[in-house]
C-alpha cells in the first residue's frame, strides 16, 4: 500500500513539474534573477523586514521602516515581470492547495 501511495505522489509531482504553469514559473524566476532591479529590491525588503522584527522585539516603533517597506514593495509591484511571477505563483499555490486538500480528504477516517 505504501509503495502505491508513493508512486501516486511521484506521479502528481511529475504532472506538476511538467505543467505549463510550472514551466512558466521557472522561466520567470530565472528572468527575475537577471533583472537589473528586482533582486536588489527583494534583498532590501528582506533586510528591512529583519530589522523591523528586531525593533519590534525590542519594543521600538517601526513606522519609518513600514513606510520604506511599502515604498519598496510598490516599486517591485510596478515591474511587469515581477507581477507576472506573482500571478503564476498564486496560480500554482492554488493548485497545490487543491491537491493537498484532495489528498487529505482521502485519508479522513
């Protein structure tokens, strides 16, 4: 029984990896890595998020960081390539959620 389950899971993974959505996701991800602005913006957002978490844990206000984060996020979202990536990522996440829920339903006792 376990072998059958693993075989089916591998089959699902293969279907997902071969899907046009996943292939598009990979292409967009690679394009984003070589984009002149996207990696820098993402890196700066991550740094500010870490700084905000540290400041919150110290009981400090983060209003200025929140404003800067918002500005950087807006800049990122204005880039069509990034928006395409986010859209396909949401589509894939919806598919993954559906697959997960379907599998969970099969194992409810």
